[in-house]
C-alpha cells in the first residue's frame, strides 16, 4: 500500500459526504436533535400528582377533606355516572366509593392506578386511626448517571456508528459501482488495498467527530461526564466504526443496484434498531430471545459504551463484547474480500 | 504491418455471455506504436466488450491478448502504470472538483504529468474549481480523458469518447485527442461516428455482430468501394429498376438499393451522370432527386451490411 493514493482517496471519501447537506444533517445534527427531544420528554419530573374521584354520598365530604390534606392528591366529588366515565377516560386514576366496605375502583393495567390505590389506602387508614409500625423518612435521589439521558447518549452513539458504517461504506460503494467508478478505479494502477483502507479510515475519522460532538453536547447540555477513561471510550468507538464498516462492505460486496443495497441495509439494521438497546434496555425482551439479542454487534457495542461511559468500567471488563465485535468485523471483512465485485 | 513495432495485439478474441450471447466472435488485431486505431461499428456490435477485454477488465471466453509486451495476469500493476483508460459513461464523483478528481487519479501513477499541464491540454483550466456535477457533457468527457492522460501513458483506450455530445463539443474533443497524438501515443478508440473515425484514425476496423468485416485506413476502405464518389438518386419507378443495369454504366463500380433510394459508387462523376441521364430517359423514368458527394466510411458500412451505422 502506498501512502499518497491512500491519503488522496481518504480525503475524497471525507470531502464528498461533507458536501452533501443531507448527509451532514443526518450524521451530525439529527442525533443531537434526537437527544434534545428525548432528553426533554423523559426529563426527571417532580413527584407526580394523583387525581382521584369520590362518588357523591353521605360521607363524601368527610373523605374528601381527609384526602385533600395530602399534597400529592387532587380530589374531586362526582356522581356515580360521571366518576365512571372519568375513570374510563383516564382523568382520574382511581374512584373511591365511601360506604361500608370502602370500594376502590381502578384499572390495574395502568401503572399509576396501583400506586394511587396503595397511597390512598394508606392515607385513609391512617386517618381512621391505623398506627405505623415504625417511622420512615423519604429521601429523593436524582444523580447524573442514573437518568434516562445518561442511558440514551451512548445508545445514540452506537446507533450512529451502525448507520454510519452502513451508509458511509455500504451505500457509498454500491453508488460507486452503479456509476462504474469502481471499474474506472481498478482500470487505473490504484491498489485495492489502498481503496479499502481509505474507506475504513474515513469511517474512523467520522466516528471521532461524531463521538466528540455527542459527548461535548451531552456534557454542556445535560452534565453528562464520561465516568470511565475517555481513551477506552474512543477505542470502543473505533472498534465499532471498523466493525460496522466491515459489515457495510460485506452488504455492498455484490449489490448492483441502489435498491438492492438499501433493502439489505434495512434488513441488517432493523433488528438492531429494535433489539439492541438504543432507546431502552435490551433486557426488557424475554429471556428466550436474549442469546440472540446479546450476539448482535450493536448490542455488544451499546453495552460496552454504556459500561465505560456511565458505569466507569475498564476496557478489560468489556473483553467479551470486544471479542464479539472483532469476530463480527473480521468475519465480515474476510467474506467481503472474497465476494467483492469491482465491476 | 509486420515492420511496425507492436503496442498490442490480440488473436481469436471471443466473449460469450452466460454461455449463449456471443458478443465477440473471434477478433484479430495488431496495433502499432504511435498509431491511432478505431473500432467502428453500430451499437451492440461488440466494441465495448472487445475494448474491455483488451483493458483487462473482462475475462475473454477464448483468445490471446498481449498489451505492451505483457499478458494480463503477469504483471498487471506495471502494465496499468503505462495505460490510460476512459470507459464508456463513467460518472466521476459529483461533489469533487475537476482539480481534485485529476489529483486523485494522478496519485496512482509513477510517471505523472502536472495537473496544470493536463488542465491546459484538455481545456479545463477555467473549470478547475467546479464540482463535476456542474460540468457539461463535453467537459465531463474531457475530464475523463484528463484522468486517462494524467499518468503519461504510452497506450490510451477511449471507449466512445464523444457519444452523446453536441457537434461543437465533439470537435473540441477531437482537438484534444489530436494534440496528445502529437506525442507519439498509441490510441485505440471505439466510435459509431464514421466521421470521427475518418478524422482521427490512421486505421479502422469495422465491427459488426462481433466480427471484423473490414480493416484498413479510411482511405483504403473507401477506395475498395471502387469509387471516391457516391451518386444518390430518387426516381418514380426505383423499385423496378434492375440495379445490375446501373453497374454497366461507365465509371460506376457498384450500386445498391435502399428503399426508394438508389446509390452508385462512382469513379468519375462527369462520365457517369450523362450516361445515367440517358439511361433514365430511355426508360421514361422521372428523376425526383439527385445528389453527389464524396464517399465516406458510412458508405463502406452500408455497402458491406446493407444497413446504416446508426440503425444499430
């Protein structure tokens, strides 16, 4: 491999996408907009209010007075018919029917309803004279590192490395093939190794920019700090960029049409968008699916990035994920070299 | 030919796609150093398949090729250093400038020319900072040729360099090709414009259905028609005139019929026309149109195949 052709090819591979406004938007602006949007939607809210309706009757006022004394409760008195529709529409979490025995009406499939039931039961029983067995103090905790946005940023980084590898390598290669530009290049004395190395190196350069952009943004807007070593985070990012670059070349190795490679890329990316824990933890899927989910390269990348960025773990502790990524990247790369068509 | 130093040759070159479509059916060629050689033929004649096999981009089904003294597979890197190639319809990267594109291709070669020199040679100096996507068709073709010449090649392959260009851009491109030919470069080009082959090439091979049907200098091929001139006429009863009769007229070497049009290859127009008039008068045919012109390679193709080049 000669240095000058490699450098010229690399510069071309970096310049071209930067001159496409839509690429700049999707690669650099979109992830940050996504982080802003989701960061606002899932920001830590003050303790939530619980709405409760009391069915009008002889003891309704008395019960309402007791519940209104609790700052967390919003109380209204309704007739039986109205209370039923308020419950159905979700305007109230729970309906109290104050007669002997007391009736709590609620829909147990709503998470807030069970909380409301437990809370109101406690308030009413205490007012009726129940004694606490012991005293307890409530301490509210909301530390950086435990918030949703902390979980999200490494996931977005992983997602970006995946789609960057697929679009920046897979799509770009097939585009060059349909333009006969690949054929024109092999008709020149360019060496194939120079081309492939420049392609992968362009991903590494973009990875560094994306990683720095997201982490700096996270630091200034959401106070996110990298708890582990920054070098370890960069190394995992590098491995991710190369792995998905390799998968990108594999997907592009034979496709003759843009439609074909777009289909293949979606086929590869869609399962990882859903299962690999970008927006929520991959642990939420059933036990049975876990071996397959854990074997996906994006799951490994996201897990390793989160372990280093939020949990402050060492690179060494992530050796399982790192080996997995090396395997994915290496196998893809070897197969694509075997199958790759220049014409 | 044997006295000439050979830049490349091929023998019995053939390509069959998918075991059935015979695109090229046995082609023999030898091109001398410094020669400009044209493969002329209609679309689908097998020109691009032939040139891509010679360029080492397509594996032949059978046959031998030697380029600059080497076979493909022996030392491809060294051969490619000495070749300049412009493919048919390559779309270079849209968002690189002319200068960036030339600089990229230049980096692959050992014996390079300066970017400035190439820009001047191809008339692209003013466009050096324009993105490729903003260039006209003619400018893109000149850029493709610039990329083929930047490595200072000994042998240049140009596949349909002027297809789809307007007449002015085409003439501009011919000037570019003539300019670098002054440096004793060997050129192999394909075209389906006979005028282009006549203007640029020392020798041409006319290709049809994957075979060479005529080979020689444009001058020789035209002379083989038997006359330098073509007389074309339309008469009221053209379909009923036996064309053998016309060949008996003085100085007429060949005749052909193309629909309502009759064509004669003629050596001396001033002898043939009066005789033709007398013949038509005798028959009582009414002359509707008559024209004479110099014979071209188009006439050679028509006389060999009964079709026009553009008809495909």
